[in-house]
């Protein structure tokens, strides 16, 4: 839970059950689009665990400082791959320059 608390500024960042239900039933919502995308990719869930906790992604440098932070705002959000690759490239480049 420490990871989720860090993303939430000290609290676990979660979606409300009503918000998830409304978003899932609204065909024009971003959440509905996320569910459609996972179904098209044939990604199956197991409905185990805490389904309302929202996650995210950190890319950290060798000092443990974040170079990139993505916080899921809606169930099924993903960090843009280009942003992740840019952050990882920056961390790798800085590490290579410091190693010279």
C-alpha cells in the first residue's frame, strides 16, 4: 500500500463505487473507452483484490528522485508510452554521463 499512498500524497487514491458504475455505464466516458480497449485486446481480469484503488507509475533516477510520475485518474488509464520512454531515456543518459 505504500506505493499507492505515495501516489496519493499520503492517502490511498481510489475511485468511488458510484463513479466507477456511472463511468462504466456511460458509453461516452473515458472509463467506458478504457473498458472497451481492454475487451478488444482480450485482457481478462480476475475480480480479486481491491478494484477501486487507482495506480500509477514512477520513473526514478539512481538517487531515488522521480523523473516522471503518472497518476491514474480513471480506472484503466495508462501513462503515454512516449512519456515513459523519454523519462527512461533521460535517466539512462544521465547515468551514462555520470559514469564517464
